């Protein structure tokens, strides 16, 4: 029996310790948002947050998450209450076929949790392991930047606002 926190709730599963976390989620816990892509931890479709770190779960045995915090795409938000990142995803027309989107959102979430205002290079580095067959990389970057700006309240500099103010 393995115990861990899933999307904020304590869960226990009774499966073979070498069963990949992805299949525990999809087959045993019936959470279908995280996708199977390559089966080798290379494409990012299976990404989940493990203690806040984006992790490939198609190759991660369930034993590795004992007493840890696991967040799936279902834990980021829901249709009634989208996360800031999910809303930015929609507003920037990121999804095309949608297959990679759960992994992309998980990796972007991990990035913004560790770096609330990433540079273009930091976004590229953090997202480099997530493959999008539709090639929406420019929109993904725009969405991450938009979510970052909204989360940290980044505002553009307005020179008129400082007129007459002594510095």
C-alpha cells in the first residue's frame, strides 16, 4: 500500500511498487487528464508535479511518490475555476490538438512556481523537454509570460506617471 497526497487530498493505492505513476492515475484513480506519449520519459505528455517539480511519470514507479505531494492537471484548476496559467493558455490560443497540453501546463506551472517572472531563455530551458507536435511554442511562451505578468502584477512602465515627481 502506497500513501501520498494527490491534488491536496490523501490517497492510498494498493498496486505493485514498480507500476508507473501515470498508469496508477489513469487506470486505478481514473484521472485521465495526464497523457501517455512516448513511454520513455522524453516527450513530457505524462508530466505531473511531484513536490512542485515537473516529473515524467510514465517511467516513475509509484513507490517513488510515497508520502509525497503529487499534482496532476486536474489539480491545477477546473472548468469552473481555471488557474491563471490555464486562462492565459486559452487567451493566447495555445491548444491545437491538445494532446501535449497537460504536460505543457504542468511544466509551465512548475516554472512559474519557482520563478514568477522568467526570461525568454528561462522559459525555453524549462519547457525544452515538452514536445508539441502542432508547434505552438510561440503561443506557449506568450501564455507563460502573460500568466507571469498577471500573477506578479507586472505593469509596463508609464513615463507620464512620473512626470513632475522628483527622483
